[in-house]
C-alpha cells in the first residue's frame, strides 16, 4: 500500500461509517461531524460509527445509545468507564491496551481519564443522547 492509497486512512482523522448493507464509508473528521452524521446518513438509522478519540480530561457529559450496545476499547493510557445502572454507578477501570468494555444498550455512561487515553468506539449512533455532568 502506498502513502497516497485511497483505501488507507487514520481513524483519528477519518471515521468509518458501517452502513446497513455492511459497506464502509470513510467520513473526514470535521468540527461538525456529529451534527452532519444524522443529516448525511438518514438519521443514522441502522448505521454504526467506528471512531477514535484521545482524551486528557474526564468527559464533561454522560451519553447513551438507544439503538444498541457500544464497544469502547482502550488503545493507550488509562481510563475508567462509569456505567449508570439501576444499582448505582459502576466504574470499570481499563488499564491494558486492547481491553474493551461493552456498554449495554440504553445505559448512561461517561469516562474518567487517569492518564491521557486514546479509545476506539464502535457505536450504534441512531438516537444517541448526551447530558451535562451533574
């Protein structure tokens, strides 16, 4: 593969959208990417977003995904995913690269960052909700 190969991407710069027909469409990361996903992909119904983000601070919000489970994999650093369950907040510390957490459908979650972390997300994006931390 050459450096200019149209099939070669860096996930931090170009996310991947898995369409309902199982084809993948690269989507360049822009400041408005999340606002555009619903418009560009029909409300994101039946689509899955594959993305990567780097965090140096705790997430300022909680989020949940009503369309399905989300997979969050640690690529580097240290983080604690906090899942809000009927029994209270459940922290799950992730310290080993390659480890991942399955966030069940409709579960509010956030992350606390212990050491700058890069994470991979496989997200059923339709209907995603975000709320500010209390």
